[in-house]
């Protein structure tokens, strides 16, 4: 069955390639609105499913993978910063603090309509950062397209003191959970390694 990634994220595509999956990319065009007063786990799961369904509806066949990642500090969702100033502000707030990274993952079979959606949660502890360190990191341009204004898999790795949970979830796609979900849909990832 053809796998379809409903995301323009180069990080998600790279992760799928690392585990040997063959797929095509068809980014979903949907509104990503998080309402802080509602259950964040259900919302991020719903957004992932919304993305997968939007792409599945355009295909006669294929298994669509949708994902959505948010960074939560306390009860506040930190999205992608709109500017360097906002990135500095976000990173200053994350400095020395623990936050949660939630990724909703959804699979939709475009032919049968069968769907699965789940959420992975990882706790991330930042070390205490100086303004000089934050500014230098923001000046790399790396934080500007990432939720929470950092990428753990790149230069942002030096911001993180420790994590509890799935590392790949923080990158944007919890691979172990995805593999279990694919198995439920009849796809054994290790069979693609031949």
C-alpha cells in the first residue's frame, strides 16, 4: 500500500526515510487552531486526524500519515515564533524549565476510510540559558519554523538538559508509536528493509 505523508516537514520526511519507508509527500492544507481551554491531548490528536483526512479525501488509494506537534509550558501552547524577538521571548521562558511536547499521529486508509489516531507525550528539561546563548541560537535562524522555537535534532540540542520519553517525538514524529500503528493497519515496517 502506498504511504503518503500529509506534512511538508522535512524532519518528518527524514525520520520516515531513516526507518526505511517508501512514501510520497502531500502536505495537508488545514487550519491549525489550538484552543487553550480545551483538552490539549484531544486537540493535537484531532489536528493530526484532520490533516490525514484532508489528504486521504483527495486520493483513490493509500495510507495517509498525519501529524501535529505542540510545545506546552504549564498550560500555555507555544507555537512557531513569528519573529526573532518572539523566539527570544519563548526561549527565555523555557530556560531552566520543564515543558511537554505532544505529537498527535493519525493514519487514514483513503480507500476503506479506516482511521487511527493517538498522542505521544515527552517531557523536556531545558538547562538555564544566558541571554547571549539564546540570542546566538536565534541568530542561526533555526528556531523560526519550529514549535517552541527550537529543534532538538540540530543546534538546539545544546539547550536541552534531559528528556523523559520519546526523543523522536520532540523531533516531530514518534517512530515507535507510528510503527505500532502501522502494524495495526497491516504494514510491517521491517518488511520494507529487504
